[in-house]
């Protein structure tokens, strides 16, 4: 895997924001919002797809993950302010976003807050509004996590700390436990050496500080969102697998029902990690 151009951006409030760039440095900018947990290193392992599509992939690391400083009291829509400032520092005018899994709510928050600056939004296996996460054919363990997280980040700190310690010290065991709850399609994807190597690198960065950011983000996702989906005007397309056992497909249904003109692409038999199978299609939609 190629080494990225990466570093930190100094925000106006004194915080540092980690970022990495892949693909074509002269191409159309696409902001990538990682899942939960995640870091600037979470990406499709085949960089040639972005190069072929002439996409300048900019992976922004949310507060508390990797080398990004925490932001006490942050909100979902507060991320939009960070993104607007980061885009100014990176020379990005028009914004196109790929939000994966737990990065979905942050992509939606940016689309709602930044108005005409956001040209397109792709949601891939994206977490939906809290009410859409309360039921559905997905992991009871994840569903319980969202139920507990709605009461505050403190409920998830012990779990997040344990997950972080295992991901750093015993990554193969961490992946083994994660894979046990996946469907057959996801297990095949997750067994790929290139995908596994990327996630190993990503998890070491995601938990470089602690598990606190993971607990904080679970609480934000599980509590009432502080923006309106109906305010989004940018073209939005959501990809979701019918056999996703981490985020229920009804999450995509709920988002599509509230965002004017949203397009929904349901992948029969596919799971949570469909981004690795459909990245060419997704990125092609984003940059066209």
C-alpha cells in the first residue's frame, strides 16, 4: 500500500486535525469520513481506483482519533465547522463527501450545515437516526450498545477502552471477534489480506490515544441529532446491504425518506463492508 501525504491542520481554536491524501493529487477533491472507530488511514486499499477516477481523496480524522485533538462538548453539526475550516486550509472549494458507517451522520451534518458548498454526498452502510437504530435485523450486541449510549458516553467508556486495548495489542483477536458476527459476504471481504492489513494500520491509529473518542461518538450517534435531514439539498445516494449486521438497512430507508430527492441503492445479499466491493461505482458517482 502506498504511503499517503498526511499531516495535521491547525484550526483557529488551537486544535489539530489529522488528515491524509490518496489518489490523484490534481484530481477532483473528495472528502472521506471514516467509520467508528477509524482514522485518517481508513481507506480502500487499492489506490489505483482513485487515481483512475482522478479523485483527490482527503481523509479527515475526527476529534480524539489518531492525531486529531479532542473537542470537548462537540456535536455532530460542529464537525461541519471543522470541515469548512479544513477545506480552506486544503484549498477545497466545492465539497463532495463519502461517509462510511459511523461517518454517515457527519456527512449528513455537513450537507445540512454547509448548504450549496456541498455538491454530492455518498453514504455507505451509514448509521441512521437514533429511532432507526432501535430495531431491525442486525446485531443485538450493537443494538444494545446504541441503547446504552443514548444515556451518555460514560456508559460506553469501559467497552471502548477494552476494544481499544485489544485492537492495539491483539489485532488478530480483535478482527476474529468482529468477523464472528458478520454475514458470509462480509467475512469474505474481511478475510482479504489487503483489507485486513489496512484495518490493522487503521485501528492502531484509531485507538492511539484511548477509546474515549469512540464512546463519545456512540453517544452522539445514539442521541437526537442537532440538525435536520430535510435541510439537505445536495444530491445524496445511499448504498446499503440487505445483510448488514452492524447497521440495519432501515437506517438507509429512514435517511432516504427525509432527504429530498435522495437515491437509495440496496445491495441484495451484501453486508456492512460492501464499500470494498463497490468502491469504483461509489467513487464514480461522486466525481462525475
